């Protein structure tokens, strides 16, 4: 595992962040803890709770209780509810404060290194919420404040200087708006987390799983074989991602996200230990020669075609 500075905090974080959600404890708390133990063994010291579910927070806290708290970074996503059915988005001062307090109590972590507001809209952050967040920082229940999303409003949030961290989707075909936002965040001394490095548009495994069923013709006789569409048919300029020896398309996309020096860490999801171990090996691999240039040419060609 490799480590990078996290903004101006002086803290070093693993270049992969394990994102934890309901899927990771669907098999029970022990399964969730085992996943986190494997992440620790792989050198991952950055973890994100995708919501304020106290059960999820408790599982993470139990897995980390024998680790020096100062050596791990834990982020909590706010505004996304607590992961339970019927849980609504809530950016109110009371809702955010309650979510943090409940998750802290359940986890026993003492503090959250980062609170990430989950894609708030233009008018979802009242002044009372901002005041509550400042109070949470003053009491050191939360060390840093972050903003997450990919809408145009994110540019406004970045420009305010009120946040320490930007979390945004970033992949091989990211738009110029996203790349410009990354530069603006870096110039504003914000730490940068990215996710969505392998979007569905590039995940042709899903397309390959779709099988065309042959329809019967008149009187029940076959209408003739229908050509099966190649899973790469819609991969466009990026079809080469699926033809690189000893590299999966996802591994290439993850490695590419890590080539941006402004990125502190990339969020990954790994619902089983085998997948976690596979992804955790990517930071130590060098991309094949010329592949980064090929990606840039494909991106530019795609932009011109659009």
C-alpha cells in the first residue's frame, strides 16, 4: 500500500479508502469485521461510513479498537440518513448533530476525522446547519468538513472556502468540469477523495451478462440466429481497457485515478475479502507503458465526437 498527504492536515492516508455500507454487514457483524481486518492487513488506514447507521459504526469501531486511533482516518457521510428503511435525507442542525453523536457513541471512536455532506442541493444547507458543524468542530467530535457530489453546485461549495475536503466522482472519461473542479479544490488547499472510478458505462461485464433470447418465427419455427452483440460494442474509444494483458478494466481505471497527484485517496467498495485483496494490490502496480497516453487520446477523441 502507498500513502499520501491528506491536504494540509499533516496526516498520511492510504491511497485507497474502504467505503462501508449495509452490504458489508448483510452477512452479520462478524463478516463486516473480518473485511475490515483484511483491509488493515492490506495497509488501508482510511475508512468511510456511507451513512450514520449505528450498527455499521459499531462494527467499524470494534474492528479498530486495538489500533492506535491517530493512525486511522474515519469519515462519516451526513445527510444520507442512517441506512434504515424510510430514513430521509436530513441536513438540519438537529439531524446532523444527532447522527454524529449516535455514530460516535456506537463506535467508541472518540471523534470522526471527517464529516462529508452528501450532495446537498442549493438550498439544503441552512445557516443553522453550518453553525452546528462549526460547533462540532470546536468540540473536536469532528476534525474536518467535506462536501461530496458532482453537480454544478459543487463549484459554489468549493469556492466558499468553508470545506476542507472535496469528494467527487473521477474516472478515465471525466468531464472537463470535473477536472477543473479538482484543480480549484487543490488551489484552495482542499484534500481530495474520489469515487466512481469505474462507471457502468465502462463496465462491460454487465453488458456481457445480458443474453439475447432467440424469438420464434411464424408457426413456432425459429426466426434464424440473432447475432449476439459484443459486450464491447458500446465501450467506444475505451474498448482497449478490456484488452490489456494481465489487467482488468477496473484495475486500469483505479490505477488511472491514482495517477492524478491531487488525489489523496480513492474510495473502493469490496463486499468480499477476495475482491478487497485484488483491489489493494493495484497501487503497487505500474500501469503498462503508453496506456496513460492511450487513455488521454481516447478521452479527447470522445470529447470531440460529442
